[in-house]
C-alpha cells in the first residue's frame, strides 16, 4: 500500500502538477460536457408529465432545442478534450522517452554490462506509453465521471431517497470488489513490464545474431527460448484477465441487480401506489445510468491507471540509477591534456571478492605507446577500460597529468579520448556519417585527409556511392577489415590525446595491416596510446610492453628488453614467429 502511495504522489508531482493548467482545462471541459449530459434525462420528466399530457407545443419546441444544443455542446467538448489532452499526452510521452534515453546514456558502463539492451529499449519505448492516461482522457474521465456520479446521486435522492439507497448497495459492493481486484492487478502489470523487457531483449539478441544462429543450425533452439518467454508473458496476462473477469462478471450481476431488479420491482411498486410519476421514473432511470456509467468505466480506466503507475514505477527505478554525472567528487575540469597517466597499486573486481586486477603499477608518459599483451581473460581490456574511465578502481589510484582520475569530470576528460574497439561497432547509415561521428561538423578537407590516412579510400573508390554508401545495421554490408578501417578513421578524425586501441588490426589481412600500421604510426604520434594486441609483431615499437597474466603485470619493458629476458613475452613472440 505504501508503494502505491509513493507512486501516486510521484505521478502527481512529476506528471500532473507541472501540467496543472492543462489538467484543469480538461476538467472544466468535462464538467461542461457532463453538465450538458444531465439535460436529456431531466427533460424527460417534463416531457412525459407536462408536455405530452397538456399538449404544450411551445414548451416542446423549447425543450427539443435545449436537448439538441446539449448534445452539440457534448460533441464540442469531446472534440476539445481529445484535441487538448490526448495530443498533449502524446507529446508528454515523447518528452519522457527523451528524458529516459538521456538518463540511460548517462549511466556508467557497468550498468550496461549487467543489462540487456533489448530490455532497455522496452523500458524507454513501452514503460512510458501508459503514462498518457495520467494526463490524458483516462484520469480526466475518472475525475469527471466521479463528479457526474455525485451530481446524479444528489438528483436521485431528490426524486426517491429510498429507491436510491436500495440501488446504491450493490454499487458499493461492486466498488469494493473493484478496489480489491486493482490491488491484485498492479503487481501483475509491474511484473508484465519486466517479462516484456526480457522477451524483447532476447528477441533483439536473436535478430542481431541471426548469422550465428543459422551458422550453428540453432533456429529451433532459439524458437524454444522465445516460446518459453512468450508463454511466461501469457501466464502473466492470464492473471490480469482473471481479475478483470471477476470485475466484469460482478459488474454484470450487481449493476443489473441495481438497474433492473430494484428499479423494476421497487420503482413499479411506487408507480402503482402513485408515489412516483412516469416522468420521474424515466428521469430516475436515466440519472441512474449516468451514475452507473463511471462505475462501469472504473474497471477499464482503473486498469489503465494501474498499468500507467506500474510503468511509472519501472521508469522511476531507472531514473533513480546513479549516473556518471551524479558522482559528486568529480569536480576537476580539464581544459587541456598532456596525457601522462599513472597507475598506482590499482586493483579491480567486477564482483565483490573476485578481483580481476591486482596491484597494477606503471607510468605512461605523454605520447607513450603502452602495449598490453597476455592470454585471454588476463585483464588487458579491464586496464584499458580503467584508462578510459569506463570503470573505477576498487583500490589504488589512477592519475592523469597529476589529477586523480576518479575526481575528474568525465565529460571534460573524454573530449580528449578516442577508442578503436575489437568489436568495431558502426552505426546504420553511410560510411561518411560513421567517420564524421566524433566531429559531425568537420569539413570535407579534414574528412578526405582522414579517409586517406586510414586507407578507407582504398575500398570506397570501388563503391558506386563512395563515402555515401549505405553500410547496413552494424556495417553488415562491409568486410571485417573494411569496418575496422572505418573505425580507425573515426578515431583519427577525433584527434584524441589519449587513444585506446583494442585489437585494432585483428580483422585485417596482411596487406591491409601493413597499410594501417603506417596510419597508426601517424595517429599515435604525440598521443598517449594503450594498445591491446595478440599479434605481437604490431607492437615491436611500443615504448612499454606490459605482459598481463592472471590480473598482474608479469613482465614489463621494451620489446628488446623482454626478448633479452627470454621470459613469457619471449615465448609468446617466438611461438607466433614460427606459425
């Protein structure tokens, strides 16, 4: 119950209160509409008891005009409600999606390591969808319907207090059942959002890895995984439908009992005894319908609001995640960078108690090329992640130009950072757009110079559209070597002071690798560079080579020094030279 109050207060504070003028306008429109809806039932008494028996034609004309005008007003109000509130609600959804996406982009790398991208897509696109009912017609109809029910009740009591109280008992019973059902439905809706995110996340992965799936003949296996997820979603929906069915069936019986059983039985009795006129009976019937309508709508609108609050819960949970900008200690802003980086007794663990780095110590002078070599899983990429401040040390310190990196504002630091990762991620679009990604406003001359430096022109010249060639999702239309050269060109154009090269030449053939090595020599000049490489022939000229084994620096020195020591590096290098 406490959780529900928090969410309602949060919804009121963040969604409704900033748009209070709009909501009040919506309420005013619906009050006018509901007021007009009382004209027809109230006029029935005069029509049946006065106009028809007395053949009052003049009164009939006036009454017909008033009734027609009341329906016209209701139509206009309905149009304005949709125009004002529904469109604003859709704008609010767009606005909220943009806020959530901005928040997600600001979250630290470790969050994405533990969260499926497809699930995040669901949270950004789907969870906020139902929130439209908090400002759209759902909430306004609920409030307006409540006003209608109260006014109807007052008018009903004026006609016949006894009959009103008798019909009100089953309505109260239905309201009690509905409230109980909503308590059951809300956690079900919240769980549905999680399941939906999981199913969408897996589906996204499946479609993204379609070549792997087909390559291993695993279509049936993936179909079974998705089928299980869909069945889990079905079981959740079944729970909510059961609760909804309870409300529907109870409303059918209880509302039928109130409107038909009591009305016909007790109302007929009072008419036969002369205590109720025909006009009053029909007026009572129509007013009761006006009072019952909001209660019937409650199951539908209540479900919508419950779903909206469940979505808001999940959105709020995401928005409450600590982003990189929330780290209050990061008060040092870098206006320039030389690039000297020092690791001092740095240890790191992805999971508590399971350290992957132990007491890492080295100094990368400005302009140095630091090569990280070692077996897979030894900790090379983790060191590079720490250097890029994608990760924070568990203990020890990393300094950049003498400043503790954990206290440096990340935006000011990363403006000097460039990365070429082993997974050479490219965006769907053209080759030109991908190279210009770090500097969208770079001139044509700078772009062409970069293209030439990374030898991208070696293959784009063969394409009909050249740099404007569409490359498909993740660059699927290009070879691995072509994708990697575009990634390198992107880094060259960024002109960083600190460069991270994670297997930057792993997907290149021998000829292309030779060309790229020349461009990398130019790229790394004057820049502090961290190179992760399995091909040891590519790092012979590195200023410092760190051999990482089991999260520790096993050997450290230049290529010649390490070869002379005939240790682990010597064994790796001579082994590769023989194959």
